[in-house]
C-alpha cells in the first residue's frame, strides 16, 4: 500500500485516483480550486466521469499530507505546472516517486513539463506518463495501456509496480523527451483532424493527417536525439490515434467546431474544458523555426487559428510537391 | 490521356475508374463475373458507392482492349489474383504500367501479390498501391493519400503522374515488400480492434491494439529486410488506422460481430463483402512460425477465429509480461 498524492482534480487525476484507490492505496486528491474540492466532497462525482468516488479517497485543499506521500502525481493543465511545482517544492523529496501526467511544452523556455518540475523542485528522475488514455474509459475500468518514461528506468519500473493488478498496463521507455514531445504536440494534430472533419472531409484524409502528423513530430524528435520507436509507440502514434479519432477528445472536438466555421473562442467555449493543443501551438512553431524543421500540418493549424481560411489552408497542404515516404 | 484497363469491378476498382475517368483517361472496367458487368451497364451504379458512373467508362466482359492499354490495374480479391494474372498473361507487355491494388499474402507460397503477378505474367516492376483509401470516400471525391510502391522508382513515379490533378495524392516508396506486408496483415489487426469493440472495450485499448499491431507487422518486416519507415507510413499505420477505426471497414465490422458473439460464418454474412483479414490469417501465422516472430495480436485473432473464447483470449493478451516499448 502506497500513499499517493494527486495534484489536480480534473478528469485524468480523478480517474487515476479511482484506479489507485481500487487496489487499496491511500489516495489524496488536491486542488487549488477550492470549489472543486467542496463539490467533490459534497457529491463524490465529476460531471465528465461516470463514477462515484469511494469514501476512501480524500479530497483536500491542504498540502499537509504531501511530505509523507510515497507517490506524487502532477495532473494539472500544462500552463499551471511551473507555478504548482514551485508551490509544492518544499514538500517533496528524492525518495518520492514523482510522476507528471500533464502534457505540454513551455512556450518561453521550450522545456518539457518534467524538465520544468525538475527545475522548480530540484528533484531528479521525474517520470512522465503518457499514452492513449481517455479518463472517461479508465474511470469505468476499461483496459488501457500507457508508457512510463524516465531516464532512470528503475523509476519507470516503480510505476509498473504501482499499477500492477489494475486495468492499466504500463510499458517503460527511457526516452522521456520523445514521450513528452509526442504528448504535447499530438493535440495539435488532433486539432487538424477535427478541422478537416468539420470542413467535411473523411476518414481517408484523417488517417493521412495522423500519419503525416506524427511524421513531423518524429522529425523534430530525431533532431533532438529522441528514439525513433517512441514515435511509433503508445505515447506517440497510439496517443495520437485516440486523441484524433475518439469521441472523447477535446482537441478533436475543438478542431471540428473550427472546421465548421466557428471562431476559436466559440469553439473553446463549446468544448468547455482545457484545449491543450491550442496551448501547445506557440511552442511547436517556435521549435520548428528554431531548429528549422519542416512541420507543415502544425503550421497549417497555427495559420488557421490565426485567422487564415480553412479551405485555402487545407488545399495548400494537399498540393505540396509529391515526395517519397522514406526520408 | 491514357488507356486504363481495370481488372475487377468491386468498390475499389470502380472508385479508381471514376477518378481516372474524371481526368479524361479512357477507362475500361472488366469483370469475370458476367452479371456484375450486366448490372453496371444497366444501372451504372454500385450499391456501396454513392455515385453514377459516367457513360465514358466502358464496362466489359472481354479482354480484347487489354493488349493496347497503357495501364492495367489488378483490383480483385486477393485469392483470385493468381488465376486472373494467369488468365490475362498473354495480353500484357513490359511497356504497360501494371498496378496491383489487391492486398494479401498467398497462403501456400507466402508470396506477396505483386510477386504472384510477376510470376504468372513474367512482367517486371509491378507497382503496388496501398494506403488509407476507403473506396466510398474516393468515389465522392474526398481527398485521399496513397503510396505507389515499386523497386523501380520510375514506375512508381508514373503512378504519381497518372493521378496528378485528382483528389488522390500519391507518395512513392521503393519498399514494395513492406508496403504489401502491411496491406495484407493490417486487416487482421482491424479484426482485432473490431473484436475488442464488440466485446465492450473502448478507444484506449483500440489505440493500443493498433499501435502494438503495427509493431508486430514491423517486427516481421524488419526480419525480411523491409524499411522501418514503411510501417510508420501511409500504407502502414495510416492504412491500419482507417481500417481499424472507420465505419466503412469490413474487417473491423466483421470483428465487431465476432466480439459480440456471432459465429465467423454469421459475421461474414452480415458484412456481405470479402473479409480480407480472414483470408490473410493463415499466411500470417505461417510466417510468424516460419521466421519465429512474436505476433501475439495476430495469434489471438487466429485463436478466436478457430473457436477460442474471446474474453479469455483478450485477457491473456493484456496480461503478458510488462516490457519496454523500445525493442
């Protein structure tokens, strides 16, 4: 039995809380948003998850139990990771297993979120968990695979043990940089597939956008010395597939509304949750420019989000010069 | 303007006929099934395609125009390719562009279909075309990408030119073996995702089956000296994505019925068209055994098709020892 402290009470943090509680860990869920905790304590429900949380899960506004926890999970929107990491820094120590499940690249520094947490907390060997994992399905015990990535593979293996005998099957990977790049930028490709669908295009071009989309993330990753197989793995193409084809995906939905002709603000409002792909766009464009990497799909999404006509942009993308698949 | 002779009047052959006719090629569609040709001449429709064929397309029971055609496309179910190739052999010559769009591996010989055609006709440099290309979408002019694969890249480039100014965007690839392996075996993975969905599982595990499914096809391909990037390409993961997630996919549908508990025969009957994944299974198992390649998902589908309980098989698959994603 481990004491698990989850920072963030969004759908993914809550789904993980439910799974880890179900195998008798002591689970504490914390949020800085006080009304979120009040609501959870009152109803023991979240409107997006089809589950009632067991009384053995603690919902709290206090960081008190953090110091004595064995496992700490960052499950907050990407843009808050640096602040929260700074906030909790004094409560963490090197014996704890620190896991990040937020996905993003910081715009100003181009750091991955595990790097941000490391910088703010001075803890080494943060583990990033990423994969095709809709919270809605995990919450109702549907089987799911995920990657635990860490330069120190022993830490990744601790995550395998943590989730043993649950519906979550964990694969390990030492290429944390590649895993985090995929996690951040797949949401942009999901915006692209949503836009294409909203515009009236079909499954053929959606599959092409997914395939060529991960190819451009891979191109960036290989330049940054990531491992090729990461991009073909569960946190790479796997996560992208579920994000770009599933009815649960917020990024895909948001893109769909944009493709239908709604404004960005209207589209975000209709989704009603954080759309990480929009947050990740500036960092992706900065990296493409800085390292001179050809990322035409991400560039097209960026152009559309900044007002360029959807039809013109898609057709320019389709009419690039023909080329070989093998680079 | 080219003279294009299409062998086979199924949905894919007809969709290609429509596209090539639309840019003013002389298109002739042939079938050995006489009533198929009679029906097409009478109605100029196919029940699965939302299109009326132009009068400029010729539907014929005769091979007469084959000798003088510039382009010949094999668009027939995989199991008939050897017979038809033998049948038309005397009508073909080395100046023609010969394209195979059928997908499969011959069970007895473990040859790809381009190899079968080459053997039967003594024509070199057959091109295999493969990718995420539902005929239903191509027929209504939705944009689509595809790979033209040939050891002789000039022949592949002829296909690029053939489809220029259509909604089909062609990428080239010299790794024809890899392209054909993917085309044949992706249908088995689509059966697996269908089975999982029919059994009640969700999008998370579907994405995992797709990701780990192409990983086992890649493993086989790398052993046979194929190019790694083929498996991450449009004819690899791209085609698998559309086959395993699209409502148009027969293999996915057939798997869905199997997962729901219908017999194999009932499931095939409900799909009402050729289910290539079932045809490809024996060859896949033979190759896995012959070359000693670990292909657990394909093996699981084979077991289920041969009567093993769906739930037990899926759970055995999910409870294999944990491992690293990087091989």
